[in-house]
C-alpha cells in the first residue's frame, strides 16, 4: 500500500475515529487504526461495541490496508509539519511514514487480524439537522445513569412516532425529555436504546448548525439515524458511527409523569439558577445537603445548611405556592435549568414529597422531572 495526503486531512480522520478505540483490548488489532485503501479510502476505529468510520481523502498510489497502533500513530501525525504525508507499506508490513524531513518506520498488523466490523441490519431511517440532534443529546445526557446496576438506564430511549422524535433519559431520580419535529413522517412508531457513551461521541463529532435555517438543509449538515435489531448507525458528513443497542425494557416514563398539579410557579430559569448556585456554595461532593425551596406569594426562598454553615437567598416568581416546602439535590436542579432553552419556565408540583416538573412556558420541546430529597428537621 502507498498513499499520499495532506497532514491536516489525515489528522482530522484519525481524530474522528480515535475515541472509538479501546486503550486496552484482548484483541491487539482493536488498539489500532485500520487504514483501508482497498476501495474508498477509510480510517476505522472500533471497540466492537462502537465503530467509527471516517473518509480519508487521499491519493492512492498503491491500494492496500494496514493496522497501526493508534496511540503512537496518532501522536506521530499530530507532531508532523503541515505538509504532504506519505504512508508506504511493504510485504513484511513495515510501514514508512514520511513528511518533509521526518521519517518513521513502524511495524504494522495485517488487515486480516482486525475483527470483522458488525454488519448493520437497519431498515428504519430518520434525518434531522446535526445541530438540532447535538442539542437534543446535550440537553438530556446529564440524566443518563452512570450506575450499571440497571444497564438499560445507562442509555437513552430514542422514540420515533410519525413526525415526532424524542430522546428520553433517566437515572431513576430525574427524567429529561427532549423533542424535535421531523420534516418527513416516519409512518411508524418504534423505539430503541442508545448507550450514553455512543451519544457523547456522536455529539462530539456533530457540527453546531441551526442558527441559519438554510444551512440546516445542506446535506453536509444533516445526520441520518438508521436503527436495526441490534445496532444503530449515524451518518454525517461522510463519516459513520455504528453502535450496539442496549437490550431490555426502558422505564415507562409516561406512566410516572403527573397529569394534574396543585401548585405552579412561573419564573426565569437563569434567576433560579443563580440563586441555587449562591446557596449551594456550601455544598460539595463530601458535604452534601439538599437546597430547600419555600414557595411563597410571588417569591421563592432558598436555604441550605451543611457542616460548613448556612446559606439563604430569594428569587422572584409569579404564583403562590401557599408555603410549599420541598428539597432538591442542587446539582440535579442546576442540570435541568441549564438544559432549558426557554428563559421563562413553569415549575409544577403536587406536594412537598412528589416530583417537580419543569417545562418551558412557550417551548414544549423539553421537560424535566426531578424527585425531591427528604428534608431533615431539627428533631431528626
């Protein structure tokens, strides 16, 4: 094999695939990049659970394929000068990498040593702007469980129904829902569970589009999501990310969403966020305590007490909570508020021991549900 390409182009392809490669694997070839120029030139990185393929615009002087140790090859390319890079592989798999005056000789691995990439069996596809999908992930990923006791909750439910596309995430203490409308009717109702790690990687790779509606229609700014029985595939800008799906029954979230409320308050998300941040300064990973919300007539009083001391603040709201007192994990509440697109939000309650539901007053694309924390009194 012999190819020649620009350093920046090669570096971009490697960077796209790098995060899919495990640091350690029982299969040595998986710790490397597969550079395959037997057909359309591609760089491939895989853990088998997740595979990323990136196009490699290059001049193929002699077709072939090679597997190169990912960490070393990545570092070499990163430190090359901005010039043309030539990669040549001989019959003994000795790989010569040259750029300017720099020359490296590495022992590669045979393409046949690389495990077979999972065959994608998807037949259902939806499309939406990369920026919109990236936002959907970033506004829900905080609620994905990091505890693998219940594996299915370490992913998010992707739910398609007609023109509605939802992402739902929960760790049993909070729930985040984000919804977007599709341009094309899916003509079906189906769902699948995507691992949180795959979502983080796809969000890292997607473009921040969405400010210009015309830009959203550009084919290069669209992500295609195709799902099958065991895998999901994301196609964007010529690259592919294939991930295994999580198996199991996701939480029936619609059953736990309250339909009627006794108390509600309208407020500016940034105002409550600022108050919580001030009050929770005395809270840390080692010193935890809930922030207590007291909803009065057009005012929200917040307080917190830990071994470090006490904190108090107030925030203006619209509504009368009739003295409703309820405690929350400050981080959970801040995560939800930061994920709200609408400046003005609605906070609704049934009682001081029931979850709080947060929605936008003019934006129905998001919903957050947060379970309260028991408030200890002086007699506890």
